[in-house]
C-alpha cells in the first residue's frame, strides 16, 4: 500500500513539473510594424527609409484625405485600404491651414505574413504617387530575428493547447488522480 501511494505521489509531482514546463514557453507578443519615412515634394512621393520592427500599428481607415493607400501581397491581392491626409497641408501655430510644396511624413503600417507592397495614389487625379516594396526591410528583420515564430518554420515543441486551457486540463487530470488515490486508500481499509 505504501509503495502504491508513493508511486502515485511521484506521478503527481511529475505532472506538476510537466505543467510548469509547458507553461514556461513564452506567450510573448510578436506583432510587427513597418515604418516608412517618406517625402512628398513637387507632386512626387520619395522613399527615405523603410524598416520593420516589433510593435503595434495605429488603426488605419479612420482618416479622410486625398491620398489612398493599398497594402498588397506579392501577388497583388489587397490586404487593407485606407486614406491619408495630404502631408503638404499643415496647421500653423495660429491654427490656419498652410500649404508647402515639400513635406516629410512617417507612416506606421501593420505587418501581415504575406505583405509585400504599399501603393499610394492621388485620389483626385488617380495618379500612382509611389509603390513602396517591403521586401528589403522584411529580409533585414528576418536576418536580425531568425527565431521569430512567424519566421522560423518550427519554433520548438509546443502543446496544441496553451494558457488557461492547459491549466484547466492539468487541473482536471490532477483532480482525477487525487480522487483515484483517495478511493484506492479507502478500498484498502
């Protein structure tokens, strides 16, 4: 009887360590953004830099404006569309609208796994202002962070359930095991 109880106690301790080990895999946030530094000068948008980093983008699509943006996949499928205010129009310190031929501006875009380009179009004329290709920025990011789960093909062993579901299942199993130990002890007496 003592050997039976000791074996069950060892199983319970092992299950405890397995559950702790499974929960130790980081549930970190791997959201990424693409940051574009652009210049709008004399009717032309010029790319100054594009970089990818960890972060959360602002919500796109709540702004009205004369520039239309389309995030696209490598095959040309549209992922998201939005409008932008023309950055050449700015508010002065006095609160009046001032126009300048040149303006630097920054866009923070969400990153999707198959995202490749951003097209900026003048809504008034329909003219394509700029197509920004993200492939260089994505490749640089992937070389710096090869272990990123969205990049690495297999980030390591992970159970099919995570977080609170895993704890619920482990708790149920431990409860069943504890009831079995109690029942076996009661039957022996």
